[in-house]
């Protein structure tokens, strides 16, 4: 089959995402992406004159995909579903997942923050948080994100192969969410003692981010 003579922006982005899945940021070069397209580097530069623009487009698309995973229904509990979708994305997308958490790239931090706002908006009327102290609800969400990230990394790296099963992922995320929510709600004094060890400015900033929805 002859190579395509015209490559769309989406074609180039998809080739770039596949390159990230296999080789990470270090393997993302115009020549390697062009090889995946079966073309010269011209289609890449015609859509993205600078690599910074290309990387931003890749992260925008990757986090859009993550949002689709996170907003899907797996258990009927949207907060749990966010975590399940996050882990499933990590399972299915190789090194792309770690690329999306590279603190060295500003576009990664910005897009990850937008993801947080998107799932926060999805929880704007969540019954289990609705009548809870806002700061407590924010910290429960924040701490659960650390736990889910740990599960996602374990699945993504193959550290715990048994967790690659979707049913196991659903159960693990649901269990962690319930234990954390119930445990912190019942031990608010201990949470306050822990938070008092964090500098006030950092604590206020984390709480603000945890509660933002738009």
C-alpha cells in the first residue's frame, strides 16, 4: 500500500503519542515520528513549527484521553470511577502515562491542573462530600489522589501484574477510597495534627486547589 500523501494534524499527534508510549520523551524526535508516519519530517513541521508546540498538542490530546477514561462509569460511584479510569489509562498507555507526569515540562503541569478541575466539576454535587467540611473533603480527595497514583504506577510499570485485571483495579480503588474517606472523617483531630506540620502557605494552596471546580 502506498504511503499517504497528506497527513492531518491528528495523524501527526497519533504518531507522536505512539512514540511516547514506546520510548517516552527521550525517544520523541521528528525523525522517529516521521518514520511512524512513513513520511519525511515535513508533515510534522507543517503542523508544528516548534517542538514545544508539538509537545503541548501531545499533552492536550493525552489528557483529553485521560478525562475520557476518568469520566466513564465503572462502579456507579463517580469519585471511585475517576480513580479507576486513571489507573486503567496507566495500564493501557505505556510510557505515555509517565510522560504526562513530568514536572520538568510546564505544559504538563498546566494540563494536569485542568484535568483536576474537570473531575472536580464532575463532583460538584457529589452526595458524600456535599455536607462534609469543605477542607476535609478537599484533603480526602487530595490524599486519595496520592494512593491512586501509586496504584497506577504499579500497574503501569508491571510491578504488580495481578492488578492489571480491571475487576481487581475497581475493587482496589473502591476499597482505598472508602477506607480513606471513613478513616479521615472519623479521625479529624489526627488529620489536623498532621496538617499543622505543613507550612500554612503550602497548606492553604493545596486546600484551594483541592476545592477548585472552575
